[in-house]
C-alpha cells in the first residue's frame, strides 16, 4: 500500500480534510458517466466471486468457476477470460481478457475479497482485524454458541417428518444445496450440510445482505442516531431545492426512494443505454456510496417500488455516516453492535476498494448465523431480554411497502420479501431474506419457524423446487402456534 489512504472525503471531519494531502494519497475519481457495456465489469464480478469462493468459503476453483456467483459475474461472460491464475500465496485471483486487461481480486483480511481497479495493486483504505468478543462456540450453548440441547423435541412436532423435510431440501443433488437449518422457537430442530460444508462455512448469500442492511439501520434507530421517518441526511442531497431532500429513511428501506438507478429488474431496462447501475456498484471498483448518492431523482419518493441497489447502498452509506458521526469505528460496527449480541461469529462482510460495505449482496455467512438473525426478527428485535431493534421494527420490515402495494405487488416490505402471493407453501404473512442463486432465510411467525437454505448458484432452479417441497413437509410437521 502506497502510504496511508484517504477515506472518502465527505466521511472525514473538516479539520482532517485540510491536512489529508500531507498524510495520505487518493486514487483519481472515476467519471460519473454511464458505465461501459464491455465485458470488463462482468469479469470484475467473476474475479471477486471466485476469490471469495476459494479463499473465504474454501471451494475448489474449478468447481467455483462453474457453479458459484453468476449474478455479478454471469456465466456466459466467463468465456471471455483467456487466462485464470489462482495465487494461493498472495490470496489473489487474476483473470486476463483477450485485450490483455487483467482484473485482479484479492483477499483483504477480515473484509473478504475485493476487485481492484485496473492498474492498482491494493485498496484505498486501511483494513482492520475484526474479532468477536464471544467465548468459544464449542463450549457455549445455542444460540450464543454451537452446543445443542440433548433433549427430545416437543411431542407436538413430528420429528420424522422434519427429517423428511431436511432430506427433501437436498433432493435432487442437482439443486446443489449446501446448507439447510430449521429452528422452532429458537431451537434447531433440523440441520444438514452438503459435501465439504460445515456449520461454520461462510457461504455466498447475495441479497440476503439487504436484510442485514435493514438490521444495521434498525440498530442505529434503536440507539437514537436516526428516526425511521426522518428525511435521509445524505450530504449530496442538501443543496437548496434538491428534490431528494423529500426522501425519508423509510422510503429507502422500502425500495421506494425514486432515485434513478438502472436496475436489472426494471420493466423498461434498455441494454443499449449501458451497463446497469444495479450491477456497477458490485463490479465498478468505484466508491459505491458516492455513485449511489449522486444519482438523480426519477420519481417522487414512496410512489414507485423498484428493486434497485441504490437503496441498500444508500442505507449502508447512512450507516457509515451515523457510526462515524458519533465518533465510532465503522468497519467493526456490525460485529460490535449486532453480531456479538446475538451469537454471530461467521459473517464476512465485503467492501468496495474505498472501505464501504457492499451489503446489497457482497457478504458470506454460515447458515446458523442467518438463522440467528432470523430469530432476532421472530423475537421482535429482542435477544436474551435486550432490545436490539426498535419495538415494531419487525412489523415494519414485514409489512407490504405502500408503493409496492399500489402497484399490485404485495411482495416487498423493508429490505425483506413477503410471501404475499404465496410463492412459498407457507402462510402469506411469512417474510424472508432472499439472495440470488436460491439463498433464503424464511421467517414464519405463525409456526415459530425460521428456515435457512443456502446453495451453490448453478443449482438455483432445482434447489428452489427442493426448498418448496421441504417447506410443505415442515408445515405438516410443525403445528401453528
């Protein structure tokens, strides 16, 4: 690293800005024009995905190249790679394109993997060690540790049918299910892992991270840093007359900010206009917070619901502003203020090269840790008698967003999906975290259940069918509360 790098300018106190030029260096600002349509961004996503699969999850590189992370590094683009180098000593992945451009992703300590900008050999921030303060999980009872009770399940639960459900989640093998965990009233009642996977393996999780993003905002609201319905204090929006000043934090959490951010699910997406912003914040090796905050307004807030990465990126930006604004350290905030309080040790949260968490989908975690997070919501944000999320926050995220309901799509709440059209064979009030490739953490309050299914991306189609069969069996095995 070439000297101490500068954090994003707006995230530093004014006093430090005056002297930063003598103490740190800054990469050139990337242009704010529409990203290129060349294969380079997709190969950037492939490099990061492959790096995380090999050096975080521990998968074989050949298997990962064929099976993991097709969202930001589409499989059809991987044919453009003329040379693939796995550098086990430096923990780097180098992918070469036909024009000689090399995209490199590196393991960045406890921050997982990051794709470096072309021509750069390191990130633009100082990584830190992120250590849990929790005791050894091998000697700590669940849910704060991994020791399960050695007592039979309640008589009202059909244990044989629960086991059938667990087995169904792995059938057929083409579903590539990697982990399946079921809890009832917080207790694990069913669990199984795929070949080479254990209860501690951090697995690709993708947009389940959006629900984690909502949770981090909920922690700050509970701590009094923000209010749910206040105008979002994004610095770039504070010029007098800027229409984005009308956007509330709640609107952003509901994917209803109205910010123009070309998404892959937009009904009017025109590929000729360039690479979608939705993907660029994964693959552009840019300051993702700056990119999202400088997009213009397209619609009034709380009128149109669109699944766009602008809103989780903006929320993560607000998290950073809120944490650093009160003088705390940002990168350790999730572990310190959330994970250590609910027994979570295995999350790997990944950043852009500027040290901004990309929790719209760049995070890996074991299934048990997703189950813990699901149970925090099942318990209305209370854990071991301590309120971690505001009272009613679980209701907020699990209630259909007004803009989505107005559009006839009762399927989205506050960075959580809702089973409003019965896409899963469980009650329609169930809600869930969802990530590309079939990653799911389903919360079923009527049955006191949390169900986690994670799998390798290539198996998403068959894995989704297997999950639905497993859920149908669980509805037979566990009575409504």
